[in-house]
């Protein structure tokens, strides 16, 4: 047996041992909630509810459905979890103190980081939308690398989950980006978990399954590239619009809860549509309508500049002003424009 294969087997064995220990610890923790015995704790764990914080931000109806438990039981569990996590009421000062837990991931561009208030933040969803070739996927590739940096260098020292709905993820692109940040390309590739989604149901299922693996696999970033691709293809026509939006809404709320409960960053890309009947303003708008606009934390539109330059505009943020930044797409990922450096 080759040395590489032996090392791989040893690493896999070590991972399995750590996950086994973690599973035991989580089930013990869940059992501390009033009314939860080992059997219900196991059901919660198998459904991906590996954190009391995640239970606290989930509605009893969804918890009952996904964990296959009674709704009355789910109500008691959620109520106890919320009380334990202190999610009922808080002063603005306490809320400000909690905001200190929010972390940021560098995009690789100082100007884009500055636009975002320090980089892509955890506990929320950041959306990048624009026409084709405006840099959406390149930003995602770069973030999948930079999340692995040490915190003092703009990362979370964590892994990335990359949900690819368009077949555009390219591991070859990761290698030069990793080298730019003085990281071992093999280790960087090992730390990016890729899931190819082929339908809306598949996409939603991947997100629900990942709950169980975020903590033991140390995932700090979830990328969905792109969020609306399958929704747009499967639900065509005005008759299906309500169903599409309802399903998209549920998917976004799943991502919101995960981002908050595990203090990780969620980045989604989005396609656009052009309205030829527009007489004033831009005829280009993001897919997903108000459902998407109201459920993302930070919204950034992208457009082409000269050559490899791209322009990012902060369209919406809870606390940052509307502004623009120029960055550049290179073989080494997202960088500052030469004019900006």
C-alpha cells in the first residue's frame, strides 16, 4: 500500500473517531433539555439538530416534521431551548455585545472587503448577483480558499461547503488562488466539500443534511452557486410562481437558521432578468423578487468594467451605506484593481 493511501486511511479513521466522540457529546447535551430522553435526542441528532441554538431558532412545526416527533413535544423542546439560549428578550446593549461574535472572511480584495464592512460576515446571507461573467463564481472560488486562512489573515481557519447548481465549480481554479495565499493546494482542495445539486429538492436536501456535519467537519462557509438556477428552470410561467416563491422562502430560512446557529457565513449567487419595458433606471433585476430581497442580509450587484475589472455596488445592508467598489478578476482569484492598489 502506498504512503499516500495509508495516510489517507489514517486521516479518515481519525475523523471517524472524532465524529463518534462528538456525536456522544451532542446527544448528552441535547438530553439536558427538559423532556428529552435518549430516544428523542437521537431523533433530533439524526435530523441534523446537533445544536441547542439551532433548535432554539427553529419553529416547532418544522422540528416536529423533520425529527419525526409530536408537535406538542416539539413546542416544549423549542421553548426550553430558547430560554436556555436567552433568545426571548435582550437589551440593545446585550445585542451589541452578541454582535461581537460576528466574524468576517476576506474576499481577497481590500476595496470589496471595505464595501462589505470588513469582508463577508457570519450569521447572515450575502448575495452577489449580476449578468454572466461579472465575477460571481470567481468570488465564490476565492472565498472557498480565504475561509481557510487564519483569523488574523482574514479567514476563519475553517472548511467550505460549495453547493454547485450550474456545474461551474472548477478545482483547477483553486490551485493558483491557494498558492497566492501561501497555502498548500492539496490541503485547500481537501478542505472544500463540493455537492452538485441537480434539482430544487436536491438542493434543499443538501442544506438540510449539512446541519449534522458543520461542527465536526469545521465548516465556516456555505456557498450556493447559484441559488435560483433550478427554481427558475423547474417553475416556469405565472401559474407556478406562488409555489416557486414559497419553496425558495423555505430554503432561504433554512440557510438563515444555519448561518445564525453555527455562526458561519452563507454566500449565494443569483441570476438576473432583463425587463425590456423599463423606461427609467436599470432594466436588469435579480431573480427571486421580494422573497429573496427580504431574506438576504447583504445584497451586492456586480457589473462589468473595462477588461478584467468589475464593479460591485452594495444594494442593501442593515447598517452599511450604498456605495461601490472596483475589483479585478485574475488567475489568482479576486484582487484589487491596479488603479485601486
